[in-house]
C-alpha cells in the first residue's frame, strides 16, 4: 500500500479545535474535545433518526416569578454558531411573546465578529454563545455578563462539567449549555462478535482501556481483515489523558501524551487504520459497510483494484453517534457504545448574556429557559432525536431508554456516566493551540518529515515562541 506514504494525513494526529477534558478516575463500567468546522455540536441536532425517549411526566422546575418583569415587551438579538437556538427562540417566543432575532454565524468567523463588536462595547446583541475552547478568552475579555443569579439552580440541576465550564477563572458563572457532549468508542457489534466472540460493551471497553491495549486490539482487528479506526486521528480525543497541558505556568508532557503520540504513529506506519479521514466521503460510507483501503483520498467512484475492508470503530463525542446512526443505512442497529482510555467531551454550545446588552434581565431569562427548564430539556431531547441534554433530572428520567440504533443499549445512561467522569479542572486556555502543535508534530513523524526527537523539539519551540509566559522544561 505505497500510496499511503505519499498522502498528507490531515487528521491523523491533529487535535480537534475544541477542548477535551479526560478524567483519570473513571469507574470500570464507564467510558472514555468540538470538532472541525465541518461538524460541530450542531450535529447533535440531527432530526433524521428516531431514537429518542419520550417521557411526559417531567416538571418544568422553572422559577417564573420574575418573567413578566424580565420580558416586559422587549426583544432580543442572538448571535450563535448553530441553528439550534432558532428552535429554542421560537419556543420562547411562543411562550412569552418576546420577539427574537437569531443570527447564525459561521464558526470560523464568529470569534472575530464577536470580538470586534463587543470590543467596541456594541449594544446590538443581547445573547451570545461560545464553544468551550472560546469561553475562557471571552470571559477574560469581559464579554459575558455575570449570571450569578442562576448559579444556585445551575449547580443543582446541570451536569457538573458543564457548570464548571461556564465559570470564569474567579468562579463567577457566565454561561450555561443545554447539552452535554461526552465521548465514546462507537463499535460494530457484528464485527465484535466475529473477532472477539462478544459484543458486550464492558468487554469492548477493556479492548480500548489504554494506548498499548488499543494497538494490540488493532492488530487483532487487522488480522481478521478489518481496521480498528477510519484513521489515526481518532486518538486525538484522548490527548488530554493524564494531566493538563499547563500546570502553574509549566508545560506538562505526560507519559500518556507520549503514549498517544507513539500509538498514533504506529497505527499509521503499520497500516492498522483504513486511511479514510473524518468528513471524507469514505468516512461516511464506512458506517454503512465495506470501503476500499485508501478510498478517503479520492472520489469513491475512481477507486478500483483496492483491497476492501470495514471500519470496526469510531471515537466521537455524543453528537458523532448521531452521524454514525444517520449514515449506517442497513447497519443501523448494528453498533454499540463503550469506553476508551478516558472520559472526554467535545464541543457544546454555551449560552450567555452580552455585558453590553440593554436587555440583560430578558436575556438571562432566555438562558434560564434553555438550560434550567426541565420541560425545555425534555422537548429538546425529543426534538433533536438524540442530543444529550445537560439537565440532570431529565437525563435521569430517560436513563432506561433503550436505543434501537445501538443494539438497544441504554445510551443516555451511558453518556450520563461519562459526563460525570469528565475532569474539567485540567482544561486551560492554552489547550487548543498546544494540542494543534502536538498534533502537527505527530503528523510530521507519520509523513517522515521529522524524526520523533526532531518533532518533539519542534513542538517545544512552537510553545515557547507562542506562549513566552509558559515555562518549557525539556
């Protein structure tokens, strides 16, 4: 398969542009960070599937005592990254009469537009959003207003890592999300039975418990004629395993991070993956069945004479499970979900109020409506056909729902456990950029542009040049 050596592996080792926070102390039955601009947390809003629990006895849990005063005939302007908030806005308007204008901005343009407007203290927008990798910098810039009035309810009602992610460095609540995006290994149950004699999620989790074990599993999968992942980029979600990138101003490159590097290189060099990068036509096609090896690098119709294979598993946040479901075709129902080396999350839309809004009370009421109202959370769980909401009571109410697309597995129960194991304390404002540097170093080794030692030294230099305030100990 000489073709592989000529190809740029754009996703093989590169970190996702969103934060991932891996927990170290995960329980035995638990599992394992948004994405590129081709798929962010909006993927969780897919409505083409039908695997959603319907529980009608959840109460709203909403304090409406100040609503009349808050709305008072006002209107709101929302800037957002995803279409989700259009649906929330319509529902809020129906219930309150507040007129809402929603502007959806491309993720690549959003930070610049928001910074330009709020840096000039513009009053044109009331409700603003951010994905996790954006929040700390936005908070530091003073763009998100104080939401301490919601803090007590949020602490009680919202999944812990989401609550923590919405606070600034001083512990002041400034944003909340209506969703959680914990990750997992999504695997083929039929191939698991063929290769390992079982499709039990706990036993599959043991096959992905650490990087060394993943390599052994990859060899077994290849010996059976398949490939463990679509490409080695699947490992990037676990790059934060072990520790934060920066602790007390010092760069931390843990053994786990080196393990991630070495595993990604070996998966590539030993041709243990299918070389079908995420978001390629072959990646989507692989969810439904066979694909030619290396098909990810060309139009599928042009590939001929290649060996055929099937992809055994994908590492993706919860919204990725919806992508698999909606592209599985005849394989729908033939997947399972299990844990990986650590618990992680990827993406998620966090909502807040502009510091310069002239309608802060109404804007804060909208945030409450989207995140702390149990009726809204249940509505969204059903409307989105699979998004995992952040409201703990609604997750609990749906924990026994058996998802037919994933072998009747209790997927909400699984993702709830994963979310509880996420360690948000290791997230820093440096993670996005440093993670990309580490991924580029891995790619350089894979392509043969650098030796391992050269790539690591280049990584250190990139960090030093970009963040002079960080101490780098070689």
